[in-house]
C-alpha cells in the first residue's frame, strides 16, 4: 500500500473581498506532496501562487476545500487547534529585507519560533539557534548581529534557519530566491538541497523562474488565473510542455531580464500570440 502524502490539497478556493464582490485568487486547486518531496508551483505574477502559499500555512483562511496535513484537515481549524500544528509547516518569505525583525539579533530571530511554541529553556533555544546559524553557512560572529548588518543572501539564510528551528515536515518557500542575484540564488538552492538530503524535509516552492524550478523540484504545478493548467514531473513538463502558457513561461525563463526576479508580466500577450499560432 502506498504511503499517504504529507500534504493533500483538495478543491481549494481562496477569495479576497473587493468593492465589486469576492475575487477568487485560488480556484479549486488540488495536488499532493509526498513526504520528503519537492513540488514547485509556477506562474506569472498575479496567478494566485503566493495566495496559495499563504493559505497552506494558514496565514489566509480558505473559503472552501481541504488542506490535509498528515491526515489532519487544517483548512478550517481554529487558531487554538491549529497552534500545535504550525511548527510542522514553516515558510521562507520572498523579501529577505522585510521578513526579519531589525531589532533582534540573528540568534534571537532563529530562536523566536521555539520561544513562541514553548520549546526548551532559554539556553537550549540559544544553542539550537547557534547550531542552525552554523548549518546555513554563517559564521559564529553572526549570532549577535542584527539584520541591517547582513547582505540579502545572508538574511535569507537566517530566514531559512528560523524556519527550520521547529524541525518542520514541510517548508514553503515563497519566491525565496527571486530577490537575490544569480550567484547567491545558486548558493541558497544548494543549501536547500543539502538540508533536504540531511533531514528529509518536504519543499513546496513558489516561483516564476523555471531555472530555479528545474534546480529544486521533482514535480511542478503550473497556475494561471487561480487555476492549475498543467502538472507533472518537472523534467517532463519543462522539456515538453503541453500548454501554450507553460511554453511561454519556459521562454521567459531564458529572458535575461527575468534573472534577478523581474516577473514576466508580458506573458499574457505572449501566450495570446502563441495560442493564435497553435
């Protein structure tokens, strides 16, 4: 019998209120992520992928559908019932400059999730934070420095260390490398691969750059206007995409203007031209 997936998303719907009525940002999305697996969710800016990420970690509450984490549907759990499960799903955010408290030291930032969860005493939390800061490749001198003293790549490493502090089963990376230059992107992706090999953590990676997707995921979900338009093994989808929209995304990945995270907002017109030719 096959092992049940770590994450099973079924018919998920997320909406935002607007003056014109509800706007459906995620529209009946379904997929599975196995334990220790790597799934990328890709699409142009505004397609709903970041909204999906925030719903999966319950920063947003879905309108309907299921988010089954290791057998428990967390989609509609109250905050009180959800709190013990939050440590099992952590998130690395896109902006390494805005996602860290500038008033805390790196060691305090990494230990904060443990403090909030009531895990260990102060000395134990400090040791765990120091171990993680070392593991993500920062020197011991980083422990007592604050975010403004670090580069973007170093801040993102601190964000990864913070996310790993509670030993989660799933790490959601929301455009975690898009604000970094190419060489630093490569270093962070190498780090994520090493951590997965060591710990067996599962990754759900939100991205618009298919070059990043190719490096970090084994399965890919392609979203457009809140819906899934294509899914499958990453290598197969990128080598021979079935949908014109996915082919447009693949072309955009080769565009040098997208390398530093400039999102391919021109894809709608590109896709329309390709659709006319096909």
